[in-house]
């Protein structure tokens, strides 16, 4: 399962938990409210974990791009340098998108 899907499932779980918590408070059931809060927090945790995994992937992608770019520079290959720079920037964007 991709991190994007895990992130969406976490968001859904968080919203469902908020609804359950509100419903529990509305009907006066502390047990239901607490279960809802637990589900809400679990969903937030799943989202945070998915974002962290994506940031790590972005860091690896950025570093690999830098290596490729510098290798292209050493062997004087403009195409390799450009591909490395593109990979590096994609990694940075991936990290930024998952802060």
C-alpha cells in the first residue's frame, strides 16, 4: 500500500474519530467519546508516519540526484548532470510536500 493511500486512510480515521467523539459527548457516553478520541489520534499517527516515510524517500532521492549530478560533472556528461539535478529537485519537492 502506498504512503499516499495510508495517509488518506489515516485522515479518514481521524475524521471518523472526531465524529465518534462528538457523538459520544452529544449522547453523554464518555466511553464512546474516549474511543473516538483514540481513533482520531491513531489516524493522526498514521498520517504522520506516512509523511515521514515520504520525507525519507525524498531525502534518498535528493542525495542520489546529487551523486548523479556530480558524476556527470566529473565525466563531463551534460545529460547526466541534468538528470541528476532533476532527480535532486524532485527529492526536495517530495520532502517539502510531506512536512
